[in-house]
C-alpha cells in the first residue's frame, strides 16, 4: 500500500528557515498536502500542491515537489515560535479525499 | 462561518461500553470523513460518507465500528464494546466537493478507554 515518511523532529532558532521533508511511495499521487497540528487541536491545512507542479509559494511557505524522487518539502521562512507544532505531509490518488498521512514532524522553534 | 464541530472533546469509557462521537460539517459541506490518530502516529482514514450514504468504509474495522450521516443532524461514529486499543483521537473532516476542495478538520474527540 501507499506509504508516507517524515523525519520525527526538527529544531531551529527563531528567524531561521525550516525545511521539513517528506517522501512517498505512490507514483500516482495527485495532490500532496501539508497540515499543521498544534497541541490538542485539529489539523490546519497550510498548503497543497498538484502533482504536475514543481513549486508553490504562499507568503512564508514554499513547497517543492520532486516527482521523480517522490520527495516533497515544506520550507518556512523566518520561522517564529508560533510555528512550533507537528507538521503532517499527506497524499491522495483517489477521486475523493482519502488521504494517506505521514507520522508527522515535530518542529520546535527556540527564541 | 463555523468550522467543523466535533463533540465531545474528551470522552472516557470503560471497557465494554459504547462510544458515540458526533461531527457537524462546515456549512455547505456534504462530504464527511472520519480519521483516527493513535498516539505518536499520523492520521489513518476510516470512512467517507455523503448524506445518507457510506461511500468508502475500507479503513474502518469490520467489527464494533459503524458510521452514519443522516439527512438531518450530525454524522455519528459509533464504537460498541470499546477496548483499550480504541483509545485514540478521532477526527472528522468535511469538504464541499469530493475531489478538488480541500478537507477542513475538526478539533477531534479524544477517547480514553479505562
């Protein structure tokens, strides 16, 4: 079946850039997503990218997709302490939103 | 415009009892999805419903679990005869369409089975 993998932890200093990486196995993925989860809360959609795109930028967020290597990354510029959370990568290849999630990367931003 | 509303936020049940989790989708959304998050894991798809119909329940255990989304009222995820392994966070999401529009998640129901 499909699999999505992420590194477990990332620690950065406030003001630095953060890069969170994700690899997936399903070559027929159509949409790839980044979600943010703060403690005790649900998932907040940050951004998503269609599989025929290489890059998408949205304010401080940049998503890069390498379809050949099945690698997705999320770059957060000028990381703030409020960005501390768990970030989930997810993909889908079905006609509806049956997402396959990674295990999440816990981002810790120190002042 | 209220988001996806789930209740209760926390639910404690003893082994063998029933758990009922409720989800009201965002206004204008007719597609509902349930996901389960076990401790330290990502979310796993359970079931996808439209009004009065189950579209895909491939991620839901065959025994003890059921879901519905009636014509009126919230979607309900029901777990009968709960066991300790059912302890998890259960998230509901909704979308306007089945494909293009992204999912909006609720804050989840954290079920603890004692």
